[in-house]
C-alpha cells in the first residue's frame, strides 16, 4: 500500500478552509429554513452551484462531455452525492441543531467502509478500522439516545435523516471512483448540473415555493452562499486537496466540519449542545481517527519498543 502523502502548509490551510465552508453549510441551511422549504433550499444550492461551475469551466477552457453514458453516471452521482443527502440534511435540520447534524454527518467514512466491504467482500478491513466503526456506532447511539427506543419523535426522525445522508455519501464515495481519470471540474460540474435538473420538479411539486411569502434579502443571501461558496468553491478546493494530498488526507475534513458547525451555530443561532452530544462527537472523532490510522502509527513509532 502506498504511503499517505505528507501535507504541506498550504494543503492544511485549504483543508481547514474546506471544513469551515462545509461547517458553514449546516449553519446557512438552518438559517435559510426560516423562509425556505428544505427542497427549495436544495434546488437553490445546486442550481446556483451549477451556474457557477459551468462559468468556471468555460473560463478555464474545459468543455463538458456529450456522451450519454457519462451524463447517466453524472445523474446517478448527483442523486447520491447531492439530491438525496442535501434533501435529508436540510429536512432533518428542521428538527435538530446544525452542530448535531454536522456531527452525525461525520459518520460518512464509517458507512463508506461498511458499504465498501458489502459491495466488495474481498476488501480487507483492518482491526483499527473495525475499532473505528465500533466507536462511531457507539457515538451515534449516544447522540440519538434512548429516545429512539421509546418513540420516534421529530428529533429522532431528524437525526435518522442525517444518518441517511451519511449513508448516501458513503455510496457516492464508491461510485465516484469512476471519475478519477477526468479533470475534477468536469464531474463536479456534471453532477451538480444533473442535481439541479432533478431537483426542479421535486421542489416545485412538493413545496410550491411561489405560493409562500417572498423571502427576505438575508435569506436569499444564505442560499446564494450555499450555492457559490459551499458547493462550487468547496468542490474546487476539495478536488485540489484530493489531487495533491490523496483520499486518506481529505477524509480528515470530516473530523473538522462538526467543530466549525458547532461554533457557528452557537455564535449566530444560539444553539446549545448537551454534554451527551459532545461525548457522542468525541466517540465519532475517535472512531474516525482509528479509521485513519495515523495516530496509532505515530504512537507506535514513538514507543520505546519500536526503537531500533
């Protein structure tokens, strides 16, 4: 197995920037829910993101492909990487805090490993990864709490919706491997554009946004920021770090995103998380660290028994 690339100071800076942007998407979505329905927010996010990415692709000289097979794959990727998870996240955030939503969404790598083992039984799962999965599942159990075993209230259903989004992202990670030989801007633009096309009838038929009151300028700014910053710009940063630092390093962003979302929710939305929520976050973070494996490697190298 190839060694994990060491990240430069610039790559670390981009990774932290990406965590703040994606952490901000939970805050912006929660704030926009005051005036928009969840599916309308998703439509606005992917439509604005699509226009931004198409414009950027044109500026840098990348033409979108015309093959039906590729657009079929873009549509599938858009469904599992944008339409389903975005819809579940914004719908779930009607009932739970943005920081809690981001924490539950951080379980994506855990589900990605489980899905990968299911789809490819020959895949070897390391003991540290098994330990990480166990810690992550325990963290989710702590976050949801005993209420899930008593009654499915709106809060529990919202939490389960976020977990559904994480599972969808797990499938997207495996499906997206087929695009790795393409310039990143092409699949990014293709999947977001297909997502916008898929969301048009969903948002219009389910929520009929034209029947409600006109949202305020501030709410519009939240949706625009979701599209331009949290979708278009975030994808460009993501693929930039992925290309130079690799998939293992980019996964670290899932540990950083909840912290950003919790801070923003606390500062601007007045959200408060309980001690149990932070315990669940710590368990999930420990699980992700175990899956990543580098902390254990560093400890092993630093121990006297490993000296030669």
